[in-house]
């Protein structure tokens, strides 16, 4: 991708994963494919496996994806976490209504 494309790099949670290069390439390739970048996934894998060192391989992966931590929430997780207070309030309301109906019948 070396500045050939103006597409943004997808976030890829590699920090905290098993550091085996095959594992990291697999995670990064899957991330690229999920973001419609299958050709880039193939190019990245080819370049990584022909690289001369682990550090070089990690640098190549970083050219294709934004390396993030497994502890950092991605956009999907972040939106779900933001919705938690709403669901918590909803569940509390339902519980109160259920309890008031149930206790009024006794």
C-alpha cells in the first residue's frame, strides 16, 4: 500500500495476541478481507513471508493495518459499550414494572 492508495488502514488488534508471525499475518489478512481489501491481504502476506526478519515483517504488516491492542475497543465494541447505559436503564424499568405488578397481585 506504500502511499499508492488513499484508503484508510483498518484497525487490527495485534498487540496482546500470540506473537507468532503466521498468527499475526492471519489476523491482519482477515482484517483486510473484512474491510474489502482482499488484494492488499494477498500482497501483504507475500511481502511478509519474503521479508528477512521478524521486525521487517511487523513493519510490513503496519503498512497495511493500524496495529492496535486487543484491549482497545474497536468501533463496533465502542458503539455497543455506549449503548450499555440505555439497556441498563431499560432493564431496570422493566424489572420495576414487573415487581410492582407481581407484588400487587399478592
